[in-house]
C-alpha cells in the first residue's frame, strides 16, 4: 500500500482523494532473518546456544559501515552488492537482491520499479531500517528490487522530509504565525532526524537547520524581541530556554539565553498578548499543574510571572489560537484527558473567563496547530494532525492526516477538511 500522493499543482486539491492508511504494516512485509530462521529451523534452532550471533557465518556482517548491501542468496550469501548513494537503476543487479543489510545510518527504500517509480497498479516499495553489523533481512525468490533510495527518515521514501503546508493570504495581519511577514501563515516542522523546516504555505519546505531534536519544547506566537519579526522559543534538554530571533525570512539569527530551570515546566505555550500591553507573553505549566503567565517585556525577556490557575495538568494539549471569539483578546484552547476541547476566552488582563466546551473526540489528534487565518477569510483557524486512533469509514489507524478547521469568529469552526498531504512520521509542527 502506498501513501496518499500530494497534488503537485498549486493549491488545487482533489477532495475525493481518499487518504490511504500510512501505516508500515501496509507495505511489503519486512522479514527478519531471525524470524525466518526460527520458522524454517524449528526444533533444530532450539539446540543452538541462545547467544549465537546472527552474523557468525560472515554473511550480513560483511556489509561495511555506511553502506547498503545486497546479496543474491539468503542470509548474506552469494555475490555481494554495496552502495552508499541512491541508485535509480541497478544495472546488472536489477531483480537479483534477495537478502540485504542497511548500515547507512538512515533508511533504505527499495522499489520494485526503476527510478523510485510508484506509478501503475504494481508500483510498491519496502523499507530496510538502520541496522547494526550482522543484521538484515531476506525474502524467498523472486527477487524484485529495481531501485534503491537512501534517506534520513522513513517518510522520505515517498514524501518530502517536511510537512507540506498550504495556506492562503489573510486580509489582515494576525501578528503571529507568520515568520516572513507576508500575511500567509507558515509553519515549522521538525523531522525525526532533528531537522527543522520552514513551510511558507505553498507546499514547499525550506531547510532551517539540524540538531533540533535536543529541544524538548518549541513554541512561537509573535514577536518577543521587539523588531516586529516573529521569533521562536526553544527549551533544550538541560532546561535552558532560548530565543531564536526571527530574521523575517523563515529562519533565525543567533540564539540568546532567556533563562535556566525551565525543565520543571510540563508545557510551554507562546500565548499572544494576554495582558494587553502590546507585548507577546508566555504561558508555562509546572509539574504541579499550575499555569503561569510570563509577561513579555518586548526585549526578549519576561517580567515576574503570575499565577493563572491550578489543575491544568488534566490538560493534554494547550494551544494559543489568537482571538477566536472576535473580542480582540487572545484566547486559549485546552484539551482534557477525555478528549474534550475547551476554549478559555482571554479577558485582556492576563486571565481567562469561564471556559466553554467546543467539542469532543479530540484525543484522536496527536497535535494541534494554530497559526492564524490560514484560509483567507479573516478569521483564525485551527489545524490538527491525527494519531493512530483516528477513524475513517469505520476503521482506525489513520495516522498523520492533516485536518483544517475554518474558524467562524465565534469561538467555533466549520466541519473539518482533510488536507491532501500526510504529516506521518514527523517530530512536531509549530
Ligand atoms: Ca508567511
Ligand atoms: Ca503582554
Ligand atoms: Ca478573544
Ligand atoms: Ca480563517
């Protein structure tokens, strides 16, 4: 089974395209050497000492570090092929590889047609995960591999490394969700290899940098440094909070340390301007479930925090969508452990009014994203990315679908639209 393909032409969508289930189980099955050996050898295997390594015979262990290797026979026997670069055609090795070992450090995507081609009724691919010496897999004949693509993350077998993001220009400046200031809301997506990508809204992705997996929280909502450009806040594994000042083009200048000790916080949410002083603020929830506001000073730092409330550790997601109910005060969305989504209307004084229930079933979402008005009608919208419990046509397992909810301006939204591109196998969207 293949992933849903993304239309390549502008914003045109095929609304009737049914998303296919982007689950690894739908692919050509990966068979491990150990599983096959156990099935074939049966009782004989039980006589072997448990500690006999799989590569005792040489075989798969002959594949050098940094290479993908294939063999004409099972278990690393026969002639050995090796490559450290992608190969759109395999020449004399076409349809000859039976066993393989992937020691590239990334993923190997193996296609049954040349040029990584998935078209036609039979186009398919399998994957070989990053492996250690002596590990690998094989399948009985017939051999079928005709092209091999080497990538960092599994989703790159048939998708770009970043989330494909589409948005329209808003009639008004939202003041957040727009790193390059063109009134088209944009996103940052982090892939599983720790690379950060800027999605300007035309489906493309611009590489920002690597090493972002060391960050345990990322959040953005407006300008903290006072230069009118949106910034990014990031907390690293040691609890340091950093500001990455936006350069107005979707990436960032040299980071500056805001403070330490932030790993006691279980949530960090750039909230917009909660206290109506024209400067964007920060919400943080501590391990006891207390929610704090850190008022921004407009120079990349924060004033003395104030307690907003307690009991917030029942919430499994906090999102700052801007002003959802058209009173010009920034609001907050929170999902509780039962999957109910609540709106907390901002009162403009750093607190929230009585919450209202928006909907249920939101625990089928692995992430919520709010970057302003994304469909160009002037009202703030909401986006959600599904987890493995999401149900389509009675079947769960639709992981990584992107749903967009058009805001009504009254704290509610229209029925969701399923976007065409899959956000499967990413490590966060901001
Ligand atoms: Ca933009
Ligand atoms: Ca403020
Ligand atoms: Ca509001
Ligand atoms: Ca909108």
